[in-house]
């Protein structure tokens, strides 16, 4: 609620000064040289960021004709949240992005909140033709004036369509396509085609549960079922759901996975994304998961509102996920300018057995290889104290990938890697075998006075029991993503050192551990000198 009061405050402020409902908001432009080069302090070099101004949730992720579309919650007039638009970018490889003009502007029905996009290949909506079927975006209208007036029906669902591969968008004239039944939080539609029941299915976040709707044509939605009032975490509002089938690795079994973001009430405070594993019969989602057990897609503090791409071709078959790398506790005040927020690296989700039962695994997409530069192999060695390995590398560790395998584990050890700078600021990514916990410790990683909720150590329980501990780490100027034990545990955290981390140290406390194998690889910037983004491999 607090977050939404804050939203409302910003919204009113912006309406009072600069907001207008025509298409006045500027398209992505770079003014200063630093902006052109995407070289400002804390600017990620291989993660997606908007050219400038505010960004939150990824939206409308859909693959079409060799392009991955990424839309995103965007306020082009400020670096804080405000009247929401859909920003837009495309990529051929999920790594290099080309920024495109804003796709959807607020209109008389409201701001354009989160939602999804589908390729309506059979033109069920009639918004394109059989020969040229449309892309259809399904999103939430947020009527800020209705909210201000204390109404409870100010969020409705609308659609827009494009018949030129997402380059221009037209709103459907009969919007909204799904009215509000009198519930304040009624938003973030994710739509998919369900072949068995031959209908479009929409999953919608409704305060403390989700609702499923079905439609033959993306326009006439009727309610199918509800799920979740008595399942999972309920410390805040449910937002940004997703629902999709997955094969269990190495088996023929198919299960359905539901992603569900929650704010506040996340694992470490503020925002986080939980998931459920179950079955879906075209009408109802069911799960055997104990009602009070909560599974988290990420154990860090900075992966929110993540959903998956639709229309990825069957011969690819991947379930590709991307989240917003921030947290509503401090997203509006992190020390970056003239842009705010980055997305996670795109990740492939799989479903696998662990010592704890079925779990969703995440791994960075293989396309990351297009930006891999030089690699330094680390020698097999015992680590009984801190070993600074920076001198072995001929490239900066600021944007790099580490793949480390540790053996000789015992319960007194606490080991991992530390990034640091000359000012004594440091970030630790490690594992404590006594507690069977991975962690990212950003408590001394630099700037933190912008929010009392920022500094801290974020831990994750280990999912597999093995004498080998694996850490796959991506670090990009101001973020770290740990994929531990083949992606069974993920921790995503952002950080803001006063100067970039340029030292890399291996450490073990409480006894020696063996580094069985290790490599450090330079990851190259995706930005061109001109500030546009390379979209050719
Ligand atoms: C999640 C969210 C969504 C909403 C959007 C507004 O971060 O609160 O529920 O649609 O952001 O920008």
C-alpha cells in the first residue's frame, strides 16, 4: 500500500507539471557524451537498460520472425515512477538490443501498466488478416484519476495490435476488453494459447490470488477459475503472474509452473517472485505443494516481476525468463542517472529433481557466448586464505563471468570470491557448508545511505547434496547474478561501489577448500560508441 501511495504521489506531481496525454514524451535520445556511450557511473554494460529515465517491469515479451521483443514499464519524463508507457526494444540474440520508439502511451482510459503480447497467428482477434496476422498486446489500464477519487474499479484490461512486426501499435477501439468487478488490484495479464481447450487463457493478478480467464478471440473474456488465496506467501499484493507447461528434465512428465511476484512480503523484504508447480486442465490450476511452502525463483533481493517470452519456436523449445533487477523498497532512489534500473540477464528455466523435490532451475542463455572475450583458467589449488588473482587477468573484472568448482568441502568452511576496490568496499559471493547456504554479502559494497533497506546479506538454502559446490557468477558494474549448483539456486543483487570493483580475491575461512577448476572470462560491452545498441552478432 505504501508503495502505491508513493506511486500516487509521483503521479500527481507529474500530472501537475509535465504530463500530457498526447504523444509528447520523448523517444529514446542521448544528450550527453556519457549517455551516448552508456558509460555513466554504475551503467551496466551487458544488461538491458533504457537509454534514459525510468524503467520497471519487463512487458510484452514475444518472439517473432527472428526478433525477441522486449517492452517495459517506462516513464520517459523522469527517473522516478510516473505515468506508465511501454518502452520497446528488440534483439536478435537476447544480448544486443536495439532501442525502438515508445510503443504504447497513456490514453483517456489510463496509464499502461504491465502485460503481455502474443502472436495471433490465426488472426482469431480479426485485428490483422490471415496473410498478415497481428501481434496483440494485452495490458492493464490504470486510471489514476479513478484511483485518486477513491474508486475500486480503476484497473481494467485493454488490448492493442500491430501488423508491422511491432513497429507501430494501434489501440483496440472497444477497450477495455475486461472490466473491473470492483477490486482495486486487478492487473498484469499474461496470455497464452492453450491448444487442448482451443482458447486463449489469461492469468491475472487479483490482490491476494490469481484469476484465469478464457477467450476465443482475445476480446471476449470469461472467468474460468481462481487460485492462491490459501497458497504461498501473502505478505503483500500479488503481481505479474505467468503460467506455462514444462517437461521435468529426463522424464516424460509435464507439469505447469506458475510465477507470481509479490510486493511487499518478499523473502528478504520488499519485492520477490515465488512460484508454484502443479497441473492445469484448461480451466483450473491445482498443486500438491503444501499450502504454507513458498518457493522462490531467486533468493537475491533484485529480481522482480519476471515473466517468460511467448511464441519461442518449438524447435528452440526454451522457456526464457527475464526479470527487473530492482526492488520497490528502493527502486526510485538508487544512485543512477540519467536512467534507473536494468533487467536481469535472460535466463532459461528448466524443471529438475533436487534433494528437496522438484525445483525450477535458471541458467543464463547460451547466447551470452557472443560477448565472451578472453578467458583465464585458474589453476587447481587449495585456498586456505585470501588469494588475490587480479594480476593473473589481463582484463577488468568489472564485467566478467566466473565459473568455479570447489571440492574438499567441510562444515567449518566459508568460502567464495570477493570483488573489491581501493576504497575497501567489497562484495562477497560465497557458500557456508555448516549452514548449507549460499550468500551474497553487499553490506560493505559501497553506497547504501539512499535506503535503510539496501545493505545486507542475502542467503539461499542449498538444493542439492553433493561434495562439489559450483558457482557460476555474472558481474556487470553494479550487479551480480549467482547461479549455484547448475542453477538450482540463484541470487541476484545490485550494488553501487564509489569506484568500480577492480580486484578479485578467492577466500576460504574456517579451513582450506580446494578450487578444483575455475575460469574468469571477460564479458564485452553491448553498447556501441554511438549509444545505439549493436544488433548484429
Ligand atoms: C509491478 C507493478 C505491476 C504494475 C506495474 C506498474 O512492479 O506494480 O503490478 O502493473 O508495476 O508500473
